[in-house]
């Protein structure tokens, strides 16, 4: 009981001490030169923003992000199947091929609609 409690408290202590030490050292040991370049605004690849902060962005950015998340989640579902491939039998094999088939249909649809073309 005491060994596991000690191990848990040691892990929590180290998890708090190491980042705390890094922050302390960065604040007290690091250089403090403030230059004009460090004070300039830089956001999302746009330097020296002039005018309103409400600039219109292309919908392509959001579309690519959503497609990335969609296919990334698909990869998450493939890992457990790959790990348990031999234990699933024919039913698991068929189910995963149906899943991959639906994903391929979606990918072909995305390509046919031109969602990945950056014009």
C-alpha cells in the first residue's frame, strides 16, 4: 500500500517539479533583449496587420481541416483492427473491408467534387 502511494506521490511531484523548474530557469536565466521584431504582431503567417482584424479567410482552410479530422479518426479505428486481426476471424475481416469501402467511396466523392484542389 505504502509503496504504491509513494510511487504515485513521487510521480506527481516530478510531474509538477520538472515543468516548474523549466519555467523558473527560462524566466531567470534566459536573455531579456526586447527588440522591435519581437514586439511586432505575427499571426497565422500575416505580418503587420493593418486595418480590421476581421479578415475573410477562404473556406478551403476549414474544409481541409475537417477532412483531415475525418480521415484521422478513420485511422484510429484501423489500429485496433490491425492489432486483433487474427482473433476477429472472417466476420471482423468482412466488417473492416466494408468500413474501408465506405471510406474509399467518401474519398472518391471528395476527389470528384474537387475539395482537395487548391485554386
